[in-house]
C-alpha cells in the first residue's frame, strides 16, 4: 500500500501506567457553548473519565479519532469522555461544531499536561514545537488509571474495541 505520508517511529513513552494515580491539572475545558477552567479531579469526582490525548485539531489523526469515538457512541457510556490537545479553546469550539461531536476538550497549548502524563511528541522539523502523542487513559473515580494505551508510531490509533471493553469494566 502506498501511503501519502511517512510512518514515524516515536519509540516508547515513559507514561502513566495502569494502577498509578494520574497527575491532576486544571486547564480550560471547552464544550459547544463556552469554556471555563476545570480540573481532571473535578471530572473524576463525578465518576470514570476517558482522557483522550490527540494531535492538534484539524490534523487527520484528531479527526479520525473523534469521528470513531462519535460513531461508536462513546457519549452513551456512564463515563466522561474528554479530549486534550495543544489547540486553543477557539480551535476546539470550531472542531466540536465541524465534527458534530458532543465531547468536551481540554486546551493545553503549552503541552504541560502531556509532559505530566509522559506522552509528549516532539514534532519532526519544528524546533520547540511539541504536541501529545495519541493516547487514551481510562481513569476511575479515585483517579487511578485502569487502562492505558499510548502510540509508539505516527500515525497510530487505539484499538477501539479494547477501549470500549476497558470503559465497560470501569463503569
């Protein structure tokens, strides 16, 4: 198969593992109407959270990931599904409208949350520019990781059936 892009090996990541507590953070949380600062711990207090790190809005991997989650009805689970990328709140709001998704997105332009989680992807050929590598974490109400998947190459996508199974085990 002739791909129109190169597959890039990102190597292993020293990321938060299953059984570990997640690092808490506060960032703007964007929905289809507005945004406000929120913390991950506020979300986990309400129940399980599926935290999905993705490339910047508009990149084809981000579009693919969120179309897949939308089409699989992840919004119907008894868990909060939330995205996180370096995109601004304005970009997230546009992405939500264009992709017709009902999820919320944390905005982290400085990529500090990806650093805390160990999922940074330094972009080739762009000195000083980094974004999260695709990653999914299922986090229980106590803030413990119950499932972790982190991309080792670009592009790479989670096994969505496996992710659904992990969410069903936690909720």
